[in-house]
C-alpha cells in the first residue's frame, strides 16, 4: 500500500511538472497534527507557476515597500536586513503573509527567523502593522521584481 501511494505521488509530481506547475508536498505535522498519526497523511498543493502580475497591486506594494521597508532592506544586497528581490522564490506567500501580519510572534518562535536575527547582529524587524491587503500588495511587488 505504501509503495502504491508513493508511486501515485511520483506520477502526480511528474504530470504537474510536465504541465508547468509546481507541487508542494507537506506532511500533516506541518498542519499541527500529531506525529504518530502522520505516517500516511499528506497534502498536495498545486499552484500555477507563472500567474500574471497584477500591476496595480504591485505598484501599491512598491509604494508600501518604499515607505515602510526601504530603510532596512534593499532588493539586492544586505542592509540592516536581508535583500528581498527573490524572497518569493524561497518562501511561500502563505509564510510571508503570516510573517508580515504576525512579525513579533514569529521572530520569537520561527527557527529560520531566529537564525536571520543572529546573522543580522540581533536586529529584529518591527511589526509594520500591515493589513492583509497591504501584505498581498507587497508580495505582488516582490513577485514583479524577482529575477
């Protein structure tokens, strides 16, 4: 049974790759389920790779970036914080949304962010009090400038 499930997952991954889609596989532990109950529970999330950029939303995001983020971040190269041009290549929109709406809490608990804080001399990012719409605009801006 386990090998059949694995074979189906590999086939689905190959099919989605051929169709130009990305496949994200997460175990149930990522959703707060107990480890013992996770052995066969998986979620496959499929997202179109090249969604068109909403230029109006991206321009709103650029304005927000220039007013709230630019003092500490550049698109390319380190400043007080890390460069952000390709942030959407390495982090999911869901993660970025959670971080930008719950900045303080995530910096206390997220291992990736704790490591970044150490790397950047203990400097923490202040909560920017962004609405979800503003966060979506900033993420769209990052999507529009990634290389």
